């Protein structure tokens, strides 16, 4: 972005970055290069530099997965020299360049670190630390501390630190994350260093010219988080293009009062943008991703499930067609449907790092590396992402609140600022079209190009240009430019611009469908203005040709008159020569020529003539000498006056320069004072806002204290309720053991108690979520078992109705089922008794033998079901006891937290009071300074007015002196001219 001064010259420049594709530093797609600096460094570095940077061949680096891939028509060696020369031009020192190249080499060395899994455990080990030694040498770290930080980093558990062994996958991930973070920090430092060299901050420009170069729309086979951000950006830019190209164009037609039917081109991209960036109701993709990043035990799978749950019915959102699909979800962008794979999205959004290694880099012996990692306290550690427990989650969230922001949040904020800047400018769009997918020069795929033009809105833009009036020109400019085509259409005198243009249009005899006259402009269809330009060029050509003909005729006539004069002179010369040729042989002419010199009269006349000529010469010489003397005296006087005038003019110019310098100084001081006043006013407003903000925070803090006090009382009441709930649960378990018929009533009481507990413990919902899930699961199992039992009893009742003859036996069997709760042996005895009764009644119930066998089978199933039910009830009782103990411990921990929070809030309240007093004191001082500055500004304005008056007076004096000087010079030149070109006196 180039910044321009008010006068139009460049005063600075600035570079801004958006979503650096740092993943390219560690892995690339097939046949693609990584960042060019790696190839340039390996190709262009000399032997001495290679030994200093510990460089190797292309195939020896794992991060250069595709080896060396050249660019046709370019040499990386020459490009490296150009890069080094550009750094020197930008003022980079030799130490800075060497430090940068060391960091670039270290990024490659990160990829060569290899780990292996130990035989008996999952712990990772580093069999060879040669690469680690090279890396630590380049970055200024201790190799033992680096190895320990990678393999067994220290992790905070509660208030203590413990060492946790890393697996091979975790170690590989940590190394790749460090490599990407190192390259990103180096890149951002380089941009900051270039901006500092371009010196944008010292002079504030009035306007700027910016060039935005951003990645185009990306649709791969499987797209990740980076592609979502890039496509989100292109959606916003395409929306701006549509608004500029279609909406604003048609709004201008309506604003100018032109008859125009508003055309809806169906290019509303807001639904897709809302799907990605909407903060709530329902939340979009980025908001859900941020929420999952801070949610305990969240994974990419839970993120996708929540996304499908929230946005499953959105018109721009689609689920994968089959469960076997590799994609997790689809978004319908303006360029087409894109499949996204949510693989490691939580990690990419949090951008976690091994904070142990980051601390070592911050403490590096290399000042450059330490400067790159100076914000080590703002990173998110791997332990806070992968091992976040419920307790650690709350504390981690509090420490990072207001301090850490996810990658999605940062990218969304930067994109919002970019779009605000673009909306406040007059953007021009340059569309880059991919000619083919083979990356071959000179080949054009028509279908591919047309698809890109169609999805980018270019074809719609051409359509609206053809239907609308793309060319427009204001009335004054149209009259000034094309009045030459209608010389007699506008009468002399004043005429309104619109009326004049209407007369010109009628004189031009244009088709009414080709133009429209608005309130301040004339609109033309495509090609009409170009036709008028051609007519104007032809008219100007005719005028120029006529002017050239007049000039050439004048020059020809002048040359002809000169030749006529020369011809007349030649004729006179010819006549005189012919007369002389005739007279030279005449005898009397010869006598006359010989006698004439001898005549006395002739001599006297000649002598008199000679004397007269001599006297005339003497007089002329005397007059000339007198004139020269007078002229010399006059010149001397004029020279003296000239010197005096020059001295006076020089003094006046110096005085004028001093006054101009003083005026500029006063102007600068005025601008500075106005800037200070404005800054003071802004600071006063800011302080007032901060004061009101702190008052609100004070009130909010007091409310929070009261709320915490009430919450503490509520928590104590909840603890009592939980104790009562525990007793109720024990009673319910006892009732379940005594009678199965009371299970339904007990379940209803549990549900009622659960709803009451949910309403009272909303703040503890996250902590007891698992307990509630287990209770719900057990209740569901209990309900299922109860339904099975009721079904069995229902079947028994139906059989009793159908088998009236066996009603007595069925009642006895039901009594046996009730006795099963007391003792399993009694059930067996009852069954034997029933079998004995069955044998006694075998003769009477011969026909019902089959039904009785079915009934006995049902009884056995019920006995087995009852046994399982007793085991489940025991397990349920045990689980409820454990959950009650855990809940009591959590309540005690919450009490401690509330007490700590109460103390912190009290301390914050005291600090806010002290800060408020300081702010009031600073406000009074600023008001005093503001009054003093206002007085100074008044004095400066008076001084400025006086200096301006003096300057105008001096300008008038200088102009008067200049006029006198010019008059004297002109008079002197006239006298000199008259002296040197005076006519000779007439001869007597």
C-alpha cells in the first residue's frame, strides 16, 4: 500500500499479511514447491555460507518432500542474489541477514529430527541427536534441554509441574508446529522490518493506493481449515464486487432519475457468509469451532456433530451423501460445492505449541531468535489443548481470557478491517483466470474459462453493461468536449448545462435508446461515447488540415512575392548592363571619361565634397565621443543605482524568505498545536470513556460480589438439598429392593428431583454433566427393564384370562414371583411345588399341558430377569454413592473458588477506586493544559495575522521596486538604442 501526500507525492508504503499458508513450509502437494527462499538459499549460497548455515542437498530434507522443482525461465541462484541485493537496498545489516538465513536453515532442520517408539512403551525416543545439535547450534539453545523439552515436557497439573512422556506422534506434531511457528514469526518480522524501512509512520498521508493480492478460490479433493478461510475471504470479496458492479450501478440509475427496472441477478452471497461467520442464533462454522476449542474433551468429531446439529437445515450446508465419504460436511459457495474434511481443525484454530521449547527459544543466546519469540507468554501449550480436564479448563480459560484469540478470530478481525478499507475506497477488480489445469503455456480451455467468468460474475457484469448505460459524463464536461461537433446548436449567452446538452443531443441526431439524460450526467450505452470520440477526432483533424492549408498558402504567397521582386531587380540589372555594353565602344563616352578628371570644377567639387565628408566625420566623431561620455556617466549612475537596487532586492528577498520561513514555522506550529489539542481532546474523551467504563465495572463488580454472596448461600442450600437427595436415593434403592411395583413412583420422584436440581445448579451444569448422563442412562435401562417386566406381567394376565381353568395355578406362580425378592431358594421351592401341583392336576388339565409348559418357561424368564434386575440395582446404588461423594467434593471446591473470587473482586474494587482518583486528577491537569494550549493558539493566530499583513506589504513593495527597475532599464535601453541608431544629418 503506497501512501500519498496532499500534494500528490509518495510519503511512504506499508505491507500487510493475511493468513500466511505456513503449512506449506512442512508439506506440499504433488509437484508443488514450498516457499521460494528455501530453494534460493540451497542453490545460491556459497561454500562458506553453506558451512555456516549447515546446509545440505535438496534430497536430504524431509520438508522438501518433492525435492528440487525448478521454475521454467528462472534460476533460483540468480533470484537469491537479487534477494540479497534487495535486502541491502532496504537497509538490512549483515548480522540481520545472517540471522534470518540461520532461522530459514533451522526450519529445514526441524523436519530432519526423527523419533522412534520404544519397544515396551508408547514413549518416543530420539535415537540420533545429530540433527538436534545442528538445530540448537543455529538457534542458540542447549541440546540437552531441547531434547528433554521435546520428549518429556513439564506440564502443570493443578499447582504443581510434572514431566509427561510424549508419544512418537505427539513429538512429530510438536516439531512440525515449532517449524511452522518459527517460519511465520520470521515472515512477520521481515514484513515489520520492511515497513520500518519504508518509513510510513513518520509522515501521515492524505490518501493511498493499495494492491490486494490474495489466493483465489480453492477447491481440492479434500479441503481443510486453510481452504475454508481462503474461500470465506473470496466470498466477501465477491460480495463487494457484486455490490459495486450491480447494486451501486443500478442505484445510480435510480438516483439520477433514469427509467430503469431493477434486475435481481440472484447473486446474494450473504447466506453462505452467515453460515461461516455468524456469531449466534445459530452460530456459524467459525463460532462453533471457537466454542469447541475451549470445551473440555472436545474433538473434531464433536465439532462436526454440533455443526450438523446447528446448521443441518441451512440451504448452503450439506451432509456427506454416504457414511463412507471422506468429507465431513459440504458448503455450497458461489463457485460451487466444496467438501471439507475437519481433520485437526481444533489444533489449527488453537495453533498450540510446545511451550517448553518456546521458552528455550525465548531464552536463546541469539538475540534475533529471542526477539522472534518475545511473546512466548501468549501462546497456548499442547497440554492445555490435549489434556484439558474440567478443573484445568476453567482456570485455563480465565488466564487466557482477553489475552489469547484463536486463528479464526484473528483472521475474521483482519478481514473485517480489510473490507471496511475497501468499502471506503474506489476499488478496481482484476480477475485472474486459470487457462488450464495442466500448467501449460499457450493452452486455453474454453469451458474452464467460461465457468470461471460465470461464477465470478464477469458475464453478469457484461450483461448489465449491455442492458444498461456503462458510460456517463457530467454536463459541463460533455459540453466542453463535444460542442465542437455542434457549433451552431447553442446560442450565445448563458444557458443551463442540462438544456445545452439536450440541444447538443438533438443536433447530433442520436437514437433515444442510446442515451439517457439524468440530473447531473448523461448516460450512454456501450460504444456511443467511443463513436462520439471518433467524430470529434475527425472534426479536429479537418480543422487542423484547414489550418495547415491556410499557413501553407500564406507562406507560398510570401515566397512568390519575393521571387517577383527578385525578377524585377534582375530586369533592371539586365537593362543597365545592356546600356553599358552599348556605350563602352562609343568614342564620345571614352572622351568624356578621360576629360572629366582633368576639369578643375570637377576637382573643386570633389575637394569640397571630401572636406564636407571629413567635417561631417569629425562632427559625428565629436558627437559620438560626447554621447559616449554622457552614456558612460549615465551608465555609471545606472550601475550604482542597479547595485543599490540589487542590494535592496536581495535584502527584501532575504526578508521575504525569513518571513516565509516564519510563516511556515507558524503554520507548522499551528498544525502541531491543533494536533495536540485534538489529541488532548481525544485523550480527554478516552479518559472520560475509561472513567465511565470503570464506574460501570465498579458497579458490575459490586453486583458480582452480591451475586457471588447469593450464589454461595445458594450453593450451601444446594449442598443441603444434595444431602437430602442422597437420603432420598438411598430410600429409593431400599424401596426398589423391597417392591418392584414402587419403581415407577421412585423414578418419577428422581426425575422431579433431577429437574429441580437442574434448575438450581445451572452454574454447575458442566461439572455434573457426566453424572447426569450416567443417571439418565441408568434410568433408561431401568425403564427398559420395567417395561420388560410389565410386558411379562401383561402376558401373564392375558394367559390367565384365556386359561380360566388354570387361573388358580397362575396366581400361585405370581405369588412365587413376589417371593423371589426375598430368597432365591424359596423361588426354587415354589417352582418345585408348582411342578408337583402340575403332576397332580395332569389328568384334569391334559388339554392345557402345552399352555402350562409355556407358562413355566415364562416364569423361568421372569426369574432370570429378576436376578439381573437385582444386580443392576446394586450397581446403581454403588454408582449413585460414588457420584454423591464426587459431588460433595466438587461443592467444597466451588466454595473455595468463590471465596478466592470474592477476595480478588474486593481487591479489584479497591484498585478501581484508586485508578478512578488518578484519572480525575489527570483529567483536571489535562483541562488546565487544554486551556493553556487554547491561549497559545490565539496568540499564534494573532502573530500569524500580523506576519501575513507584513508579508503582503513587503510583496507590494517588491512589486513596486520591480516595476521601477523595469521602467529604468527600459528607459536606459531606449536611450542606448537611440544613441547607437541615430540618423545622419542631411547634406546642405
